[in-house]
C-alpha cells in the first residue's frame, strides 16, 4: 500500500520521518511495558496454616504488643518491617497497640522470622543442541549432539517463613498460632522486605482466626 511518502525523504523534519519516529517510540514503549510485566510477573502463593485453642475468645481483642521470639534481632530492618506489618494487620482486626508509657499489654504476639537465599540446582539434563541428519547445507546426513547447557543457572530464590503466636502475657499456652511460608525469585519486587512483609502478614491473618489446622494458599 502506498503511504504517500517518498522513499528518499525520511529526515526527522519530514512528515514521513515524524511518522517513523512515532512508530519507533511506540515500539520502545511497548517493549518497556513487556519488560515491566516480566519483573512483576505473578509468583507462587503464600502457604498459611493456623491453629486456635478450643476455647479461645477472639471477640474481645483488647491491646496486644508485637514482641520478638527467642534469638530474633528486634533491631534489624527486616524484623522491624515484619513486626510493623503484623501490627498493622492486628490493628485492622480491632487490636490496639499499647500507648507509650502505659502498662504492658495483657496479650502479646510473639514473632519469629526466618529468611534465606538459596541457589536451586537444575534438575533436568542439559539441553542437547545438535544438527540432525540431512539438515545441513549439503545434506550430509551427519548428526552432531552437543551436551552443553545453554540456559544458564536457575535464578536464586528467597524463602521467607513467618511464625506468630498470640498468647496471654501471663500464660505460656498459645491462644492462636499462624505460620506462613513464601518463596520468590531473588530479583522479584516481593523479595524486597517491605513488599514481602506486607504480603505475608496479610496472608497470615486473612480470614482470622481461620479454621484450626487447615492449610490455605493465598495469592
């Protein structure tokens, strides 16, 4: 189809040149959108399991304090991010944080956090790259197989495990216990602490208190 543009006039100032430039910019924008979509591609769900005491009373929420479990570094940025996310979810459920200088909250949420980065091993055999019979330029019929793995190593993974126990301060028996586990690629935005903390805490308290002993998967 004739575009009405001379083949010799593609300068940026010409009408044809401006149209070509617009198409080029549109292609770049589309490529950028696809690249962004690849960065935030859907990942696996959060695996959540909750347990409740048989006679637990969740109607009267009262005040609760998020505190570190044994061996946890309460001053680390990771722990503070997850503690803040858990406190926010508890507030959304009707719990109140104790005011500064007030007496300790009668109920505590004991938080344990475990995060590790690991490099998975490729489980399948290397990709075979070869030239089959009669596929060469001269149809020699010779086949050559190369046992090289050209796909590169699998991407590193970040595994996060969040464990929260709700109990009365004066008791050792949990009123409620929740565990959440999540694995994402190390280059995923959700591998970053603030985003991952918010996602895991929201999944952990989804439908609180949940069915005791049931494992759910929250996307």
